[in-house]
């Protein structure tokens, strides 16, 4: 039988990693191998109760194992695949590009990017709006507390999580292959993404609601849909608008690069100037994007704050 | 008229909630159902609205057999039956008048419901209902800003706006303080008398039941052990209904 009474002492000659490993091993042995006595709690009148097994330790071990693996990966890639010196050597390349953006800053170019920028913003607004409109009814169908059929809610949840795994850019790329280039596919891609995340966030809100009001309206002879509209929507409206604005913020940032895959807007210009190494033009676009995204995010945050 | 004919209810977990209950309640009566918790009071109420279905026996309300009702016909039937809940069940984040109007959506089309477009007559009906329970001035206040008693009044107004022939009340005053509880019971009584609406209320507190109801039904372990005018109820009967002495907990006003 190993020593279970005292945890291993830290030995100066061993390194920390070995010490951590020894400690986990000790904890494991003490709590799982030496089962009943360690888990039995005896009260003063002789009554005893045995603590159930906790899986916390198990998960902790998995987590430690995983993190060890990833740390290893980084360490290896750091030393063997991309030597650190090479990375340092290339830093001037990056600073050169940035300084060119500033020194060659092509301000007269500004008026020509306004229209593509407006296209981008319109793409984000329309996409968010369409996605949000579809999200509300689907969130209702996905809410376990409102819909009796567990099959239906789970199927919808599965489809939603499938939709969420694919990024907006990939949707836009696929749509561009199928329907050709243009802002329309940018709108559709944004709408699909918004629909995916908003539906999830909404049904999670609905599932925590108190259903008293819903039951009351249903008991007046209204259908479930009408009861949902009359009793659930007023309760989630604030959250809904706030979440929609939040996804709009995400969409504005995402739609700026949608042009890369042919969805129109300012992304096309970004791609062009990057290819032709026109860093002065690139600087103007990035500066403008920075200002616009900053303004929109702040307006949106202000409205959300006002609403809550 | 509500007629229970030999009604039994057994829940899926095997609990026998009601055993061979036969009772009839006339239009316009004020009936209080008393008994210990778990005796089957709530089951009786829920059966009338068909929130749950009978295991055996029949329930007939105004000539209509309740068990057979399904889908659209059930919803139409429910429009004539109002329910008031112990926990009020209001839509918190919206105005009082919208809460009352919520009972009108059953008759409206879905587009009007979605955009909250209520007809002039429905709006007047809702405001009149609020006036009847004495909180018209709160019509445009948010429901969650009201006190418990006021919220229960809104719930009562919501039920009135349904133009019901029966109001079912499941422990309507159990979560209110004694003074507010008395006021709410007075509202029930007034509405019962002026509109000739049948009121069937589950009451936890014996004194409130005897004070406001015309007729008392005592239930013990799923069976009706007493059914008669409230004036006939005495200590001995209560002992029979409760299966024990009446304690302070069964009474809202200790002095009475």
C-alpha cells in the first residue's frame, strides 16, 4: 500500500512538473483507491453517510492532460518549425507596411471608398434584420418549456448548432460559387450567421422564463402561438433588441472582409490593394473602417445600455 | 351549470387525486373548496378547464361534455372559463391594460396579435374590467410595479375581459396579506353577484371561505365529505374535512 497519509514533499532536486504529477497521483490514490473510509462521514451519534463519487477530479485530469498537450504543441512549433530568430528578422517587414500606410496615406482616395463602405454597412444592417426576423419564431420552436415535443426542439437545436459552426465568410464563399458575386450574397451570409447565433441566445433566454403568464393566456383559449406572442414576446423584447444590436456589431466587422470572397462592399477594395501592395490606399480604408466601426459600436452600446 | 358525474382522477405516478366525485354547481353560485393540501382541490379546478383530463366519469359544463373537447373546440370552450392563479401570472414587463387585453387575443387574428392592434371595443372592455376592480388609474403602469393585491386585481380584470360564465380561482389570496386578501375576496363576491358569474375558489384559509362563499365543498383524500351552505359548517364538520383540529395555520385572521 502506498503512503496515503502525507502528500509528497516538494524535493528541491526534482522539478515542479514532477512534483505536480506526484501530488495529483497522491490525491487520486487517497480519494479513489482508498475509497470508503475516506468518504465516510460519521456524525456524533454514530450515524454515518458516505459521500458520493465526484467526477470533478476526472474532468480536472482530462483538462490537465489537454492543456499539457497544447503547451507541448506550442513549444515544439516555437523551437522547431518556425525559429524565433526568423520571426524577429521579419518584424521590419510588418513595420514597413504599417509605416507605408501612414506615409503614403492617400487622402484624396477617400471619396471613392464611401459608396463601397455604405454597401458594407447596408449589407450588415439588412442581414442582421432578416436573420433576427427568422430567429424569433425558431427560438420559440426550440424552447423546451414551450414545445412539448422533445424531438422537435432537439432537431432544431441540432440544426442551429450546425449553422453556427460555419463562419459568415464561408457561407459567403459558398453562396458566391452558387449565385455569383454581389452584395446580395453578403446579405444572405450575414442573415444566416445572425439567425444561428440569435436563435440560440434567444431560446436560452426563453427557457429560463417563468411560464405563469404563458399558461394564463393559454387558459383563456388562445393558441400556443398567440400565447407566445402575447405573453413571451413582451418579456423578451428588451433582450431581443439588445442581442440583435450586439450581433449587428459583430456583423459590421465581419462584413468588411466579406468582399474577399466576392460578396461586395469594402472587402473587394481591401483585397485589391493588398494584392497590388498599395499600402497608402489600404491605410485610408482601414482608418475609415476603424472610425465607422468605433462609432457604430458606441451607438449600439449606448442604445443597449439605455434599454436595460 | 357544471356537473361532475362520478369523476375520478389518477395521475400517471399512481396518485389518486379524486375518487368518484359527483357534484353539480349552478350558474351564479360562489363555491369555496376547502381541504388539506393534497386533498384534490387543485385537481378539481384543473379538470373544469381541461388543463388535465379525467380518468373516468364525465364533466358537463353548460351542456357541453368536457372530455371530448380538443383543439379548436377546446379553445373555444376555454374562452368562457376564466382562471385566477395564486401567483397572479401577469406579463411583468408590459402595461396593466396590455395584460388585461391578453385575454382578448384568443378571439383576434394572428397579425393583429403580432402587432398588438386591439380593437376599440376590446380596449374599452379591458378598461371597464379594470374599473370594475377599482384600479383604472393604474391602466398604463407597468404590471411589475404594482403591489401583490393590485396584481391580483389585474389578473381578475384579465379574466373579466374574457367575459366568462365561470371564474376558477386556485388559491387566489394565499400569497397575500390578510387585509389585501379580504379586499380581493370582496371583489370576487361583488363580481359574482353583479355579473352572475359562477365563482369556484380553492381556499386554503377556512375563515375566508366561510365568510365569502355561499356554498362550501369539503374534500378529504379525493372524496367530497361535505357539500352545503357555508352557514352549516361547524367545528365538527371541519374536523371531518381536515381529519384533525383546525389550527392557526388554517385561518387567516386569528382573532375571528
